[in-house]
C-alpha cells in the first residue's frame, strides 16, 4: 500500500468518496487520487514524495504558482491583524476597486465565498431585478451546484431542464432552459418563444467545463443582441476565465472583437481569491443596487469579504497586473498546447488544442469541438490511459477529459519542455 492508497482508504471511511469535491476522486480516470502534502511554484508533492508539474492550479486560482512570496507575505500580515470581523474593511473596497479597474462592466460587486454562491446570487439578482423567472443556460457549462443550475439538457436538448442531481425538485429547474452551446438558431428560437419571460442568459464565455470551448463571436454577439432586445440580463460566468485568460478576462477579449460588448453581470471566483475562499458577482449599478440592504433581493454571508481572503486575492491581482505577466504566460501556454498537439500527430493520435492566457484545453479529436456533444466524442479510454501515463511521469493534468488545464507564472520553459517530452513518451507507449 502506498501512502496515497492508505490515505484514500482512510479518508473514504469518514468523507463521502474520500474527497471534499467529487472531481478529486479520480472517478472519471480511475486509480488512486494523490494526497498532496505541499506545493511550491509549479510543483505539487504527494504523500509518497512524488513531485508533479501542476496543471490543475487548484482548478484555476494558483495563477502565480504555489506559495508565491508576495502572496504569502500579504496573507501572513493580514492573519496577524485578525482572521474575521463580520464588519466591513478597507481591503474589501480595494479588492472591488481593483476588479472594477480591469472590468469596466463591473460598476459594483459583492464578495462571497465560492463560485457557486456567486452564481446562485447572480441568478437570484437577475430574477429579482427583472421580475422574471425563466433562465437560459447551455449544455456543457457548469455554474456551481446551486439547485436551479444543476440542470442537464432535456431529451430534445432545447427543452426545460431536468435535474442532474438527486435532491433537486423538478419545480426548481422547470424554468431553466438548456440550449446547445454555439447554436444561434436554437438561441433565436428560445427567444422567440420565451424572450419576454427570461430573466437572464448565463454562459461560460470560454467553456472550461467542457475542457476548452470558445463561444463563437457570432454566437456571443447574438446572445448580447437578443438579451438587449428583450430586456434580458447577460450573465458571464467568468469564475474560471476571470483574470485567468487575461487582465480583462474573457469579456475583455470579446470586447476587442465585438466593439462595445459588455455583459450585464459577471460571476467571478478562483483567481480573485488567489487560492483562498473568495468569489464575487458584479455588474451594472442599477441592477446591483437591487441587493439588500438597498433593494429587495436578499443575499448575505458570514465570511463574505473575509480579511485574509481579500489580502490573498488583492496580492494576486496586483502581481498578475505587472507588465509582461500575461504575455509571458500566454506564450508559454501556447507552446505547451502546440507541443502536445505535435506529440499527438507524431504518434498518429488525433490531438487538437486551444488556449487563451493561462488556460488551455486539448482533445483527443481531429478538430476543435464547438459543443458538448462533440467534446464527448473524445476517446475516453485513451484519454484516461494518457492521463495516468503522464501522472506516472510526474505531470498532473486534469483528471477528466472535460476539464480545462492551467499554466502558472511559475511554470518555466524547462517545465513545458519536460511536459511535452513526457507526452511524447506517453503517447508512444500507447
Ligand atoms: P466553486 O463553487 O467550485 O468555487 O465554483 C463553481 C464554478 C462556477 N462556475 C464555473 C465556470 C466553474 O468552473 C466553477 C467550478 N469549477 C470546477 C472545475 N470545473 C471546480 C472544481 C471542483 O468542482 O472541485
């Protein structure tokens, strides 16, 4: 028994599935999860002393790499002043001002403790601000585990959703319409039928929960136009892409290609907390001012804007805003994806990939998928074998073919080279 196996056996006695979040259990890829003892820079170390080049980055937050000195110093200084007050602090203002400084669409924001809480609150706010109940989400997008958003496409796809989880009453999801991603015709039909009853459209602009699928420019433009036309709020779920694909996040990328593009609300998490429990939702002032204590939409949280978490997030945002950070990160991430794709082609394995900033995806497919159905045509068994072959070579990729990968500012060119070499060996091994 390795130490990882021993810990996994023990953890399963007291924690469901042995993990505090399902994807960590390696159910999709099989095998024993690695119990991490420490992490430094681009590396994580497991209970058996194995070092891994880390492409999980805690599912996105660790964009600077682990144990970044400036972040640790800020957290240690904050901790010494107190862990939690349940009262406002200046640093909460500073963090929201920093977010708003990079995202012009965010005129106001509220801090919460998880992406789920942010998405759930944004949904309630959209419904409260518009007085409407129906919402649109897209197949393959994940917005956290709030009941109304745990919805899979109905049999006919563009139908009102069915719960993806036990315990979610059908009446909670009856107003959640699930559409195919990147399908303009389905979107237009949904607006024709329900436009004036819709509170919001919620979308991952680059769907990291389908590994890495971009909303096409025509599709995103149509989302914006139809929402504006029907008084529907466009909510970008940037929990994963926010401050990960660029300082302007994904909305900044779309605004470069669609002049004047801006969402009405944005959901953020991960990077803005720098690895601590912190997320946010924000957007138009007239909408945000519907929140208690100003307006009728209730939302609250004991640890919202926690002083240690805001110190971690603020130090992270300040570090990634330094000149050249994202250029270097994007270049390294692109080189990684190009190397993986080339390794696939040289081994006669269909492989394609894409990246933006420090977020990437690769698929065991001949061409980039545009929606969930196409992603799931990937060869799952071959992905699982590749995942474990890479893990054995000290490279920790996302343990599921529908998850994105992340590069940090701490990943060196040597780490990228070593990863590509490991992929060449793993793919040759078959
Ligand atoms: P959290 O509640 O896990 O902080 O955030 C939920 C969430 C919301 N929106 C998007 C676009 C997200 O990607 C997430 C969470 N992402 C997953 C990874 N696909 C977190 C990993 C996990 O569930 O353990």
